[in-house]
C-alpha cells in the first residue's frame, strides 16, 4: 500500500492558528459588543421619544374627545329652543368647538339646531358645505346609538374635523354634529399644552400633504425620528418628534463607533503582525539550526580529510617505504599543504565564533593594504602554481594608507583566494586600485559563477549555493560571512559580480580616512 499516514500536527504548529483564531473571535465579539452598546444607547433615546410622542398624541385626542363629550351632554334634546340661548355658555366651556348642528333622523337640521360662533356669512357658508359635501360623506346611517366618532377630511383645500354622535329622545333619533376649531387647536391649545416640552424635544404636526400646521420642522434626525398619526381624532395629521440634539447625537455615535472599530481593527492588526513576525522569527531560527547542523558536519568533514591525509603520508614517511627521495619531498609537501589548510580552517572557525559571540576585536592601525595583499599573495602564490592556476595581479603603485587591521585583511583575502581556488579554474586575478576615494580589492576567478538570486545570500553565515551543496567541493559556509564582517568593520562593504558560467569577482571597498595622502611605493 502506498501513501503516507496522516499525522497530528505538532503543538508548535497549532500555536499560531490558535492565537489568530482567538484574536479573531475576540475581535468579532468586541465588534458586536461595541455595536450593541451603541445601539442600546440609541434605542433608549428612541424609546423615550416614542413614549413622549405617544403620550402627546393621546393628550391631544383626549382633550378633543373630552370637549366633545361635555358639549354633547350640554345639548338638551327635549328643549332644543334653549340650545341657541345656552350656546354662549357652552362656547365658554368648550372653546375648541366652533359650530354645532342637531340633525333629525332624516338628516335634516332641526329648527334652532345650528349654532356657530363665526359671523353670519361664515356660518352660512359652513352650513352649505356641511349639507352638500360633508353630510353625504358621514356614515351616520350605520352609527350605533350613543356612539361618538370623528371625521377628519379636506374640503375645498381646507381641513375639517367633525365630531358626531347618535342620540335618542322620545323614540326618535337625533345626530349631534360638532365642528372642531382646528385654528384654536393649532394656535391656542397645542402651544399651551406643549409648552412644558419646549427645549426638551423638537416637535411639529404635519397635515396630509406634509405641510407643517404646528411647530417647527424637526430637520433630519434619522433613526431618532418619531412620527405617528393621531389615533382617533386628527387621524390625517401626524405628530413628528425628535430629541433636540439628534443630529449631533447621530454624528457623535458615528464617530464613537468608528473610533471603537478602529481600535479593535488596530488590535487585530497588531496581533496578526505579531504572529506573522513570530512565525518569521521561528522559521528563520529553524533554517539557521539546519544550516548550523550542516556547518558542523561540513567542518568535521573538512577537518577529517586533511587529518587523514597528514596521517597517511606521515605514516609512509615514518615507515621509510619510499620509492625515491622525491617522493619524500612530495609527501612532506602534502603534509604541509594539508596542515596549512587545517590551520586556516581552524582560524576561520575561531574568528567566526568570536564574531558570533560579539567578541571580535579589531586592531586598527594606519597601514598599507597593498603590502598586506602582496604578503598574502607571496604565501599563496606557491599553492596556486602547484594547483595549476595562473595568477594575474594589478596593484596600483601609489596608494594611500588606510586604517586597517592587517591580520583581519589577510584573513579576508585568503578566504577569497581559497574560494577562487576551490570553485575556480585556470586564472585567478587580484586587483587593488583606488576608485572614487576608496581602496578597491577585487578577487576574480573563472569558475562556475553564482546565480543572481544567491548574490546576497552567499554572505549569510553557513549559506552554500545550491550548485555547491551537491558537489564534492568542501566548505563550511562561513568564509564569506567573515569577509563581509571584516569589510564592514573597516567601514566598507563587499559585493559580488557574477553570472553563472562566467566566473565570479568579489569586490571589497575600504574607505580611506579623511586627508589620506598617496604614498609612493618603494622601488623594489
Ligand atoms: P564555503 O566554505 O562553502 O566556501 P563561503 O562562505 O566561503 O563558504 O562561501 C559561501 C558559498 O558561496 C560557497 O559555498 C559557494 O557556494 C559560493 N561561493 C563562494 N565563492 C565562490 C566562487 N568564487 N565561485 C563560485 N561560488 C562561490
């Protein structure tokens, strides 16, 4: 059977998703909580406006109904002739009633059954309107006895509120009809009645065409707007109400909510960024650990090879089993070469570990880099020739002194040469020139080169190119990181100029101290 068995992810891999999930849950809870809190605050304001609005509508309704009742009760159907006489007194009692009519069961006004407090012509005009237009609309025929109803309607562009009731007397039915003064309601009653609400609330009354018949328009209070028709009397009119600072409250609410959302979003973003950074750091650490273990096996390998060569040729020499004296020389040379390599490797590892522990101490002194380069090349030249390399050098004759640590610069150059030998072939070039007020040391080879995407990474500790990893070329991955450290400690930097298949040139720039004067090289 093929396929890999499913494995539980390790706890370490569950930490970040768990933290992100928790942050998301907390974030969404906070969003909802902030939202609910804001909505609750608004809701209570909306509710209190609603309560006030309902009470106000009821008060207006009750006032009209109570006025009607007192007047209905004042009409003595047995003594209608007195009706005209008592009218003045009735009007005093119910200033909201403007006219009253008593109709018989044939819907005709009974004698002395019409009184009005308007002048004669107005009174006659209303009687005409009532008989021709209003009366046909009133559902009097179906009205049960003692039932009190209202008719709120527009005639000839004016609103009328009619209150009517069916009464019985001596076996006959009568209808008492009242005309309620809308003018009194809007100019006297409402201002008196609603004076206590002044300043506490914005309110107005709208007619069926949404024209303001009382109060001032309430503006744009949005969700804080209360609007309802009057329940039984002025049912074509609507009461509008809003808290006085509704617009401000709306704006404040929006700002507050935006602020809360922004804070929560920021917290979430910080958590996400924190987790991302942590993941990155963990990944980096893991990669470094992998590289370190590669390094240990590489270094052990590098130590083992020269050691076994030294041992083998040392034993051969000790046994004296030599075919010719030249062989003895050859073996001794191998032993020297391998112990040099061993020495350099150990130097590198020691220097590297000093840098790693932050203990790298440089001894900077004014000195000549060209001398350091010449000296190192003298040491190395023999090896290069022996390994079949051609060495081309170009060292400017007049170079100023620089502030350098000579042994560190030697280590830098030897590392670059070592790499050129390890990876290159044919020719190796070493140039030391003055470029834009800096000393430029270039070590070039004709090796396989380095892919562009690895130009930065080769200077990282333990890093070896993909091409180098699978080959027999041994390496620890610390040489170039040492070169970089040394160049930077001198205030300079190192770069590589290379393309796969076209060799590589490592360029080290070292700055000169201010006022550095060129020195003439002594004639050899
Ligand atoms: P190493 O001990 O592996 O040589 P270095 O730090 O000196 O370590 O170099 C890092 C990597 O850079 C090497 O493993 C190799 O892949 C690449 N490299 C360094 N110098 C050269 C060069 N001259 N030509 C091609 N590749 C090189």
